[in-house]
C-alpha cells in the first residue's frame, strides 16, 4: 500500500510507519519531530473512497446509476469496498488498502446476545437491536435492487450479509465527514489516514481541502520520533464510540444519554404549542442530550412546560415566557414527570451501577472485551441519568416548598384579581410583579394587567427596576 500511495502523490509517507502499540493495537508511528499544527500526511483526491469515485468507476458506476432511488452514502461506499475486494484483477492500489483493513470489527452489531445483555437498558442496547434488524432489511433490499441484478459484478458468495456488515463497519469506523463551502457534505475514506487511532488529548486535526479534494492530517499536538500519531474523532460518548468504532474510554467525560421528547399532532392545542416550541428553538419532536456536565438541559424543561399547557394557560401565554417557570402547578407537573421518567429508565437497566462497578473491579468481564465495553457504556449512561434525576428531584422539592423561581411573598400579599390574602399564591410568569390565588383569577385579570405586564417586563429586560 505504501508504494501505491507514494506513486499516487501522497505526501509525508517517509516520516511515518505502521506499527503495533500495546494499548491501541495497530496505529501510525512518527519517525521524526512534529510541531503542533504541522502537516503530517496528505492523501490526494484521486485515491480517496468517495461516492463520486464509485459512480465514476467504469464497471461499478452504471450499476449504481441504474438503482432508483439511489443507494445511501453508506450503502454506496460499502458496495464500493466489497466490489473492489471481490475483484480478481485490476484495482491493485485500492485492493492493497482493502487488504490492510481489519478482517473483523468489535462494534456492537457483532456482540453476542449475552455480551449485549450487559448493557441492557442503555440507548446502545436499543439502537443495536434496531440496527441489526435494519441491516437485515437493507441487505435484502440490496440483493433485490442491485446485487441480484448484476451477479457478474456482485457474486453473492462474496456479498453475503456478513460481508455487508463488515463493509458497513469499515465505513462507520473509518469514514470522515466534512461540510463543504456550499453547505453540502462529503463522507470519504482515506488510505493510511484511516489507520490513525483516536485520542481525546489531541486537537481535531484532519482537514479536507474542497478546492483540491485532498485530505490532510495535521499534528494535533507536538510529537517526537517514536510517538504514536493520533487524530480526534470528536468528543463522543461511549455509547457512540462502541457502536461506530468498537471501543470505549474508561470514565469518559463525554458520556451522555439522549432522550426523545415527542407530541403527536392530534394532541389537544397542538398547533398553538407547536408555535411556542418553534419560537423557543424547538419542535414537536426533539432529541436532547443529557450530559455529565448538564444532566438536565434547559430545553428539556422548556419543551415539557409547553407540552403541559392547558387551555387557560395558553390564553394568557406569552411566547417568551417559556424560558422560565410558567406557574407552580405546571412546574410541579413537569418536574414530577421527569423524576418518574428517570426512575423508570434507571430501573430498566439490567445491572445496576454499583453491581457493574463491583464486576469490573473483580474482572468478571475480561478487560478490553465486548462485555467489558458494554459495561462501561451502561456505567456512563446510568451516571448521567442519576445526575438528571437528582437535579429534577431538587427542583421539584424547591417548587413544592414554594421556592423555585417564586419570590418571597409578604404576609400582606394579596391576589391582584380578588384581593384574597391567604395563600398559596403564584406569580405572573412574565413580569413577576403581581400574584394570583388561582389560574382562574390570572385569566380573568389578564386583560387589565397585560399592558402593565408588558411595560414592567420590558423595563426589567433593559436593566431597569420598577418601583
């Protein structure tokens, strides 16, 4: 492969070599000093694996163009790789790259049922199950649409479902994605550059030049001769690292749990709520990441506050009011829902966090193995969800005790509509200058209050204090 790369115009080969490293396995070693930001390697456009090159191939291209609708980017690249691997002659350079690829992968779609059960309850567990079914369906579609139609190009004994899974994993684990100046995107595989392992300790350092079409790798930190050269895939959680790349990081600071919030279009007052979601930068269906540093993002609360608005709430609701507490009853309902939901999610984990920690400490799951990796995914997601539950519980306790966003109300406080002086009271969610004893009083009083409310809230936003 090295000689083909050099003949094709790759730059930087003389100062690098493939090597085996104790922790990461095969990688790329530096043979000289590199300063951070210095160009390490450039792979020219002509030898990159891209959809464009697949369609330009004189044998493969016509078959691909005959398929309508076109294959996905992933399926096109996977088919391209399998096609080159199956050829007995020609494609010598590309075949030398395919020969250098791993013969097997450790991404979660290859786990046995017992290995996958270790992370039961995680998003990875659910997605992997779905992926396995989807791969079977997609493979059947490829056989019907292209492999079976051109068996001279795609001999089915070399295009089995196991071959397809291997090719997909090659694309997932070695593909690089870039956004182009015209806002389109490109996914590519770059020979040799795809041998660089990931490290979160280096800066992201792979660059695509849209004008030349070349792929370059820069030094993500200073390297001395003998060091392994790394790239940074991005700050990814373990559930995604294992699904796409086949490895995890112990105590990964980027661990997360994605929750999907959705409201059906037939739900009451959906159109009114949809306008509020859009104004808040959301939509009726949102996927929001809970992280170790932000286990309960504001957008989760914004979404649920709007979702739980009733008719009386909507009649007085202001577009910008969803950024804070709307009223006490709405807030308590939202937070109780979150606490219950997080408790339910945590109960669904097959092995609880403390037991997993004991198992890992006792090497019940052999270090570096599939079950060990699955355990680390479960640990990360449970830690995030426990932090999210604790945050929701704290907010709920504050809301129920009359703290939260409410101000301290004096004994002489009275309802702005009916003059009732005994609590509990709720503040106007927008101006926070008047109080009401019930939602009904707030609705009745709104016509009288709305002008003053707008003046007070505008003044507050401008840094003024109304007295």
